[in-house]
C-alpha cells in the first residue's frame, strides 16, 4: 500500500519505519526540515520496536506535502491533536475523495478535521479515521533512530462518517492488525488513555517535574496518584456507558494489573517494558502534550461528553479547574468540548446521527456554523 506518514514526531518515525519494514511504500513528511535531517538524503530509519526491528528504507522523506500525499492511499497523522486544524489547512489543496486520513490518536479529531476541511472548501477524503491510542509508545533515540518498546495490542479505531466504517477499517487493519472496531468517532475518542493517566501524573508530581528530568511513569505513580487515575477512569467508563457504548472499555486497570493485561490497550508487560526502557525520563513542562493535548483537549471532551450523558465528573472537572489555574485560562467548555465544536445544541441522538452520516447528514450545515 502507498502510505504517507505526516509528521516527524516520535510516532511518525516509528510508524513510517514499521510500515516500511512490513513491505508498504512509505513517504514521510514534516513541515520542519530539521525534523527530517539526514533522512532527506538517505531516507532510512533504524527501528527497534516490539515485534519488529531493522533498517527501514522509506520511499522518500520530504518537506513537500503535495509530493508526500500524491497518489497515497492512506495518510497517517501521528501528530498531537493540537495540530489538527493546522494540518487540515495544509492538506486542503491536495486531498482526493479516494483517500483515507487516519489520526493516531484523534480525540474526536476526525470530526474536527472534516469540519475544518469543509470550511476551507476542500475536497473531503473518502473517510477520516482515528485511533484511541498511539499504535506505538515510542521515542526517538537519534536523528535517524527510534525505539518503540510497547506496541498497542488492542488498537481501537473509529471512522467518520461511521457509515463508511467497514471498508475503511479493513484497509486500516492491513496496516495495523491490532485494529479493534468502534461504533463511531466519539466511541473511539472515549477509549483514549492519555487524558486519564497523564493529567494526574503531571499535576501530582508537579514539584518533582519542576526540578528537572523526571520519569513520571517510573517514579510518579504513587498510591495517591493511582487513586486519582482510577477516579478519572471510572468517570470515563461511566460516560461511555451513558452514551450507550459497549465494552470493551479498555479500563486503565488493565495497564496496572497483569492478570487483566490481555484486555487492555497495550497487552502483557506493557508498563514493565515502558519503565525498563528509561526513554520517558525527560524534562516536562506545561507545554508538553500531556497538558496541551490530554488536559486542554482530552479532559474538556470527557467532561462535556459526560455532561451530555448525565454523568457527574468531580475528578475530571477538578483537574480542569486546577490546570486552568496553573495555565491562567478557563479550560472547561473549551478545547474539544462538544459545545466548543458546534455540537452544544445537538441531542445525543443527533450527534450519533451526525457521526454516522458525516457531511451527508442534514445536520452537517448546522455543525459548520
């Protein structure tokens, strides 16, 4: 398959290398030449990943987006959700109605990007899809090397419009065999572990983080932090249930309890492998995606989806209030909150209809306002 990987991030390098080693024809794009470095002359990435290792030869690495996406069947964006609107603007002149755009992960980004593309007058792709988590937990270890000690064992994927889901999911599964179908884009967005685990780890370890390099996964999961993670996750699962989304809910306990690991996103030994790698000992700030993505976008979506389902969220709302104080701005009702995405006046039934039919829905015009 011809694949364009968009973004020179940790996930972008891991995705491009893994798919190239699997036999796909891969182009890697980054808007920043520095992110590609030597790859522009020799597009070879050395990958050390769970289940696959080797030197992956890409078709090309380029800062020319048109060159990257022309003729590509699937475009994969392993980018933070904070970049989705910018990505939509850049892609608008180049998309075709035959392509699939996959966001890894999405945080309801498939709807957000489709809305931005439509507002820009762009040709919409055949469908947009998004994952509930990163296909790899990865970190670059050099200019052309990347390690991914954990690969998603269960990769939830939702499609927008959901009516096109079957064919799209089959195509995505050719790239990521761990795909697990979700009903729609909201269903998959509510499986995302990032907004559950990262905000408590950052907030309750803020003092240690301020001191410099710190591994929140190795040293930060104290019993108190774990209780807050559990509280946020319980609210997430209650929200999923309130919307009628069935199990599996991929509870975070499956990450901590090895007896349940097979049910979780990352499979057996994931936490042990992540911690043992030492790759997450790093300098964190409030500009890290654990905050800019998982708090500002992820928690705001969780809170608003819970509100729409009549679910109380003292842990989620408390985190939004505290991070709002630290960041100096209001977070509740902003970011990816349903009301901030033009869906505040929609009923749950109408939102489900819109997610099913997408831009072919009679509700689409209202959503664009």
